[in-house]
């Protein structure tokens, strides 16, 4: 065994979604964010295209993001479907987090790699971010409100037309007890074929 598998198993199983409402005011250091993003970059990537792009919102940048999210929600959601609760969450979450990272996929120029595989690579990068957060005792939350897939969002993040924002990743220290979760038994999801 090259690594301590029991620790790795525990890290993977302990990874949890921690919502910004559960975050304390404690600040996450820039060096920690850099480790989180460096680990993200070690995700598998078809053709080594490394399609991930990170837009990191800290300090006053969180207010800029909050203002944008609130405005975009109101602009993109028909009045009848608007929810005060959703709006409040969108606006307040960046401010409750020490850092928010918009995780994006930059479409390969040649388009030889299928888009889904570029998206899958970025999803793997996000899992690396989650696991690194867990190792630090940091909470993380991968959020995908509908508006992240809009043109408005691409403009705000200065993404190209074929690029995509795949999520807002909120990071902060949890002020609450680390939650437990469960998964179905392996038999539920696995079929063994021996012939
Ligand atoms: C692609 C993706 C998008 C997600 N988007 C949201 C979201 O918009 N809102 C939300 O509450 N949770 C979101 N989640 C987090 C899931 O709700 C969470 O992973 C699930 O409840 C399992 O909890 P755990 O992460 O603690 O194991 C997302 C997860 C993934 C993989």
C-alpha cells in the first residue's frame, strides 16, 4: 500500500456539504485557497486540456458577487416565479462565506474533446476541492442555481460564449457539528459481470 488507505477512506466519507448558513466568521487563508485550487488542477483531464478556470471572490469581491447574483436572479426569473427566500439566499451566501469560487469550464478551442468530458474533468476538480476542504476541516458547498448557466453569468465572469460556469463553490469554517450522512449499500449500484 503506497498511501494510508484507512485515512483516505475516512476523508472521502467525511466530505460533506456544509452550507454558508453554517459558516462562522473565521477567515480562510489565501495559502489554503491556493492549496485547494492546486489540488483541483490535479484532476484527470482528457487530452490534458485542463479546462478548469477559477474566479475567486474574497473580501469586497464577495459583495460584488452578491449584488450581481441578486440582480441576475430578478432579471432572469419571471416575476410570478420569484421567491424571496431564494433571492435572500443568493444575496446572503457570498457574504456568509470567507471565499466563493466560481468554477468554470473553458471550452477547448479545437473542440476535439467532447464537451461532456471537459465538464466531467471540472467536476473531478471540484471533488478535489471538496476533499482538500475536508482535510483542512473547512466546509464546502457546490451550488448550482439556474442563473449560473446564463449569458449574464458568462459576461460577469468574462467567459467566452462556449465556456460554462459549473458552480459556485462556497468555503468557510463550520460553526456547527460536522454532519453525518449515509450511502446505499454497494449492491444497489453495482452489477458484477463475470461472463
Ligand atoms: C453537480 C452538483 C450540484 C449541486 N448543486 C446544489 C445546489 O444547487 N443546491 C444544494 O443545496 N446542493 C447542491 N449540491 C450538493 C448536494 O445537495 C449534496 O452533495 C447532497 O445533498 C449530498 O450531501 P453531501 O455532499 O453532504 O454528501 C450539488 C451537488 C452536485 C454534485
